[in-house]
C-alpha cells in the first residue's frame, strides 16, 4: 500500500544513475510477501534520481530493520545507507551523520523514530493545535450526546470527562515544552534534512486522535496511540515544508476492523485528499460512509438499554475511488497470479534450479494467506 508519486513540476536534479535489474531482484530477494519492500526501495530511488528528494527515511519495525538494509544494499550496492540503531553513545554520532550528509536511505526502527523529537518550537505549535482540536471536539461532543437519548447521563459524563482529561494532558505537554531548555548537542528530527518518509506496517499508526462521533460509536481508541500521534505530527511538519508529497505508507493489512482505519492512514500520507473531498474531519467521513443503528444491549449490571452502534458501511464504491487516487492495493488473487507468472525458483549452492522427483522445478511459496472477514457486520 503506497502513496503514488507526485513528481509534476519537480526540478530534475538527477544523481549519478544506479541501475538495478528486476531479474536480479527476482533472483536474489525472497518474494514470499506482497513485495512492498521492493516497491518502496525502487520508489525511493526514483525520487532521488529525479531530484524529488535528497534524504529519504524508512521507519520500519525493529525486528526487520537489518533485513531492510540488506535488501536495499542487495538491489543498489553503491547506495549510501545509514542504519540508525539509536542506542547509547552511538545515538548522537548517528544523528550528526544523518544531519551532515545526504543519504540514499536512512533506516530507523519505529520505536527509535518515536524517541526522536521535533524541536521545541515545532512541538509548541503542534501541541497548541492539539489543544484547539480538543476544544472543538468537546464542543461537538456536547451537541452529539444532547441529541442521543440512548446514552445515560452517567455515560455522557464519563465520555466528556475522558475528553477533558486528554485535553489536560496536551496542555501539560504544551507547558512542559515551553519551559524546556535546549542543549547545544541536541539534534531534532526537523533538523536532519529528511524530505521523504516511508512507514512500513502502517496499520500500527491507525489510532491517532479520533473524533467526537467516533468516540461515541466506539470506533476510536480510548487513548490515542503515542506512536501514531508522533508520526502524524512529523508528517504534518514535513508537508508544511515541501507540500503534500513524499510520505508513503506500506501495509499488508490495510483494513482490519473498519474503513475508519483507512481514514487514519490517509490522514498520515494524504491529508490534502481528505480536504479535497471534505472528509478531513473524521465525523464527516463517518457521516458519509458509516451506517448507524440503535441496538438494545445488556450492560454489566444486568440492565438493558439502547445505544447507537455501527451496523455496516455504505457508499463503498465512492470510498474505494477516493482511496485509489493515492493508494495501490493488490488483492490476494492478484498476488497469487503474480507469483504463478513469476515463480521464485529454488536453487542449490551451485546456482542450479532444484527439481522434484518428476523433474519439475520447485519454487518458494508465498507466506500470505487469503484474508478472512474479521466481522459479520453487513458491508
């Protein structure tokens, strides 16, 4: 799942050309997944060679960081790669190297990326916006719950209290960053010169701030993910500097529970698209695509009451058309067809193709499986 390139109007300043053979890629890289690794590596090289970026950063799970570096070096042996471990005394050295030089690729684990803050001035601006967001959210929530007789007064009070508590947490962050003192040795994310971001396993970034209606329907996290919030703030800063481009998200599981998760990924990589269709506010997205109904539920105290729940989704063709503007999605059947057409043949140490007892060449089998519906809700 990738944001498509936007290279229109780019001033082309090509780097030294580095060629790679897709036949070599097929022969050397294990192709048991959805090929998002190969796609993103080649995309980054296209951006570099066309002058659309100078310093791309890949944010990947720590357990596969070395694998990413290995595959990048295998495809582009001459590439300048910085593999940031961000541990101990090496942390400042790696940050200094990232800041001083242009790199074909910088790799950093997702937990280390989260520990790399924006500068205090940028943080102040971001936190101030978040406090304002909560003010609007609480106002909207007041209107929503006043119209809903299914909610008990206790439930209404609990929801408002939770939102107010989250707002207070952001206000505390704002006060702390305003009084923070900067050391001469501090290097922040916005000072590295990174101008392109690739997020692997982007479904991990789905629980950023929701909305009043999402909270009311129970399709928003009780507490926003700090990892998702951090990534969202950094992409917002990057967009403010270079325009709405050069942020890519990759995942083999774009929709786990509901299309609302897709909205969060679009908000990370293409907020301008949401603005274009007037669904930048998650409540507007829910109004357009989420079908609600009242349902009688039994509470833990044994009482029954009605509440509004998600009953399904509508306008799905229109939603898919919006998604397709910036995302390339491959279905299970498309991937199976690709591997049948271009099988990964097993080879022995001498480079000879391994065959079975009937003399047929043996091939690696993809690891992915046909997805199963995670819910019985009508779609």
